[in-house]
C-alpha cells in the first residue's frame, strides 16, 4: 500500500482530483476535509437551475469513478481514506436540495457525514461488496440520498411544526 503524499497527489490528474485537491492528505478525518471542499465547489453552481446542477453533479460522479479507480489502484487500496472525491460530489448533491442558508448547510453537512460514517443498510453492504471506482462513489451517493431524505424531513417538520 502506498501512502498518499504531495508528490503522489501531483503525479497524475486523477490523483489530484480523487484526493480532493489535497484535502485527502489530512492526517485525521480526510473524509470530513473532503466534504468541506464540496461546499465552495457547490457554491460555484448554486445559481444554476436544479436540472443543470444535477447534470453537473452527475458528470462529476461519472468522472469520479475514473479518478477513484485510478487512484485506488495506484495506492493499492480501492477505497483509501485519502480518496475524498466521493465525499465532495455527494456533499454537492445534498446541497442541491438544501436551502441556501448557512444553518441548513451546516445541518446538511452534519447529516451527510453522519450517514457516510454510520453507513446504515444497505450502504455498509454495498461498501463491503463493491471495490472499484464505482463502489467508492456509490456508497457516498447512498449516504447523500439518506441525508437528503432526513433533511427534507427536518425542513417539513420546521415548516409544519
């Protein structure tokens, strides 16, 4: 197994993106640092229509399969903790369904990290079985869907409470 470093990050464009522009090199909680990177990236597409945002996020998901696959193979671990492109893209997806207010962005961030770490059924099962670039991206997509459902439930409760 290779330990990602700045040199590794710069060896291949896929590594640069898969390691979240360097955020995945964090010694502790690289997934959280990667998730943080999703916030300003989402801000760049926030003014667009939902359809365009979802199209961009879908493209980032698809190219992420390649980034994560190449980087996982080079590291010798398909879902190395330093690979955070999956968190970045998933956080952007959650934000597409989040009101544009910092309090809700914080709630969205916490919910996504909770589901990404906890991995409720069937996320943990997919995470254990799928060990390629698609698998790396897919379990975070599921965590994002759980976070969106929970967030929508909270938004409904606040509006009707």
